[in-house]
C-alpha cells in the first residue's frame, strides 16, 4: 500500500472519480456551508467521501498527494479487514502463499490507486462481515452507517448485510453466540433517515437526483443487455478462470455433500456469495445505470477465498492443487493486460492498465505544443478540459472541442474512453489521416486530421 501510494501520488482523479473531486471542491470552496452539493452537480449519492476529501484539504492543501493520503488510510483499513476475513473463512490447509491470490485480484489492486469511494465502501462491507461473524454490535452499527453514506449502492449492501446476518443466525454460522444483531440497525437507519430529511429540505429531493435518467427502470431489451453486461463484467481481467474453476468445484461439492455436511467456512462464504451476487445482479439488471465491473468487487474476493477452500478440499492431487492455484495467479496478474479492440467498451478503472494513459497524454500535449496545434482545433471525447476536477490545477485558457467529425479539423482518439461511437471510430481509422500515434501496453492515443481540412 505504501509503495502504491508513492508510485501513484501524482496520478490525477480518473473517470468517475473526477465528479467526486468536483463535489469535494464545492464543499472546500464554500467552507462546508451545507452537507449536500447543489442539484446541478449532485448525482444523489451521500457525500461522505467528498466531505472527507474536503476536510483533508482544509487540514493541509488541495493537492493530489493529500487526496491520496486519505485513500491510503482506507486502503490500509480495507486490507486489514480483508486479511481478518480471509483468516476466519479460509481452511487451515490453505497455505499462506495461496491466500495472497485474494490480495492481488485485479479490480482490487486498481481501486487502491483510484481516488474514488469504492475502497471506502469495501472497508465498511468487510468490517460489517467481520462484525456479523464475531457479534460485534457497535462495530457492525458503524459499518452499516458507513455503507449507507458511501454511495447509493450502499442501500443494497445494507440489505445484503441484513440478510447475511439473519442467515448466519439461522444456520448458526457465527463465532460464539448465535444472535441476530437487530439492535445494530437502529442507529444507522435513524442517522440515514435524518440525512434524507435534511437533503429533502435543502434540495427539494432525496436519493434520486432530477435529470438522472440512467437510474430509471430498464425496459425488456435493456434487461437482456444488462444480463449480458453483468456476465462480461464478472469474467473480465482473468476472472473467467476463477469462475470457471469455481463453478466446477461447487457442482462437485454439492454432488458429494448436502448442506449439513458442508464445512462452516464454506457455508458462510456460500451465503455471502449468493446474497451479494443475487442482490447486486437483480438491482443492476432492472436499472438503466451502466454496469461497471468494480461494483462486484466484494463478490470477486469472496469467490477467490471459496475457490481456494474448494481446491484444497476437493482436489486430491498435490500437483493439480498447485497447478490450479498457479493458473489463477497468472490469470490475475495478466488480467491487467486484457485490452479489448476500441469498438468494445471496457471498464478502465478495474485494472491497472489505465495507468499507461497518462504518459501518452503528456506526449500528445507536448506534440501539439511542438506543432503549434491549438486545442481549439482538436475535438475529442476525452476529458482533457477538466484540469480543475482531475488534476486540481487551474483550468486551461484554450479548450478542446467536443467530438464532431463534421467540424473538427483534428481529433484525438483513445481507447481509454467508451463514449465515441463505433461508427466514428471506424471513420477516423479508415478515412482520416493519422498524424501521430502513441501506444503503451495496449493503450493508445491517436491524433487524426480531417481530410477536408487545409492548414
């Protein structure tokens, strides 16, 4: 964690994280005059992450390094809770070296470098799971409050943790007393309800921000598309090997054992896996919101631990145990190299591949300056104008144009964004003049010139 902090200390806010920086800056610039941002920059999420960012800036300065210090704190907390969870749920015969597999899951590593609220949410989820198992009433109440205030997915997580708490109690899967921690739910519900009343009084709405059509109920054709998108997201960045092997081992487990004979550790992991995977998938299937692989991060971690348990329980050959684990290690490590063709959307914030974008951007900036090409002549769907939100620097004096192949003299295209249509990508690659191209480990940034434009 410390090494990643220093390696990425100057990496800007990326993708969705840029909106968090914008809202944190509003709190900072307005001296915390209220605890919700105006509707025009409000997506409905509870603003705990943004408030914490602004608070950190008020203690020191509004810099990327100070922002990453806050992320580092939650990274350390999340990994501490994850290690506790692994220790409690893995079989004793699973060696420590094999357990490292869980800690190198590609999306987990990517999120430790991105200035978004997902590591904060993961910390509270893992704190909640560990508290349920150990009957820690106060810590569980804190965890529930944290997930509710992390983002809107926290409401789904809250319901999932409640179901897990009940099933742990029902199947007697807890450590020590088999209690349902009903008292832990009172304070989080009251505090969150109070926030919603406050948000309603200040903004005139709560939870669902006006104008956010992507949070509507999906129609039938989109539901089918969402199901396919969920499958694609889960199997990306090497996880196809994880879930392929896990599926085979789960079938083998239930062929040889009934529920009563399954070991306690695996019962707990199966309960968590079914609840989280089911709850998230139902929610994301029925909503119009685009599905990002990082939404399933807790599912990947639980699945990795369960897969290790089943490898060392059901595979008798020592050789094939090692082959299975080493294959998963290689799949996770090479998952950061999974780059799709530019016409296929990719979750760039779910692997470390996105880090190759920034040196390419610097080279393209230098090239435009060297050739005297003004940003006002260049169209792009990249967020190159958002320097205040992403880099915490003053805004540019000259702005890039929105992508429009009919009017742009030049266009910058990169596979790091998913907004450019397949038709525009093909037109640029097949009909426009490629002026300059930079590429690093599958990530590219190209500058094209309109064939009808004359200097």
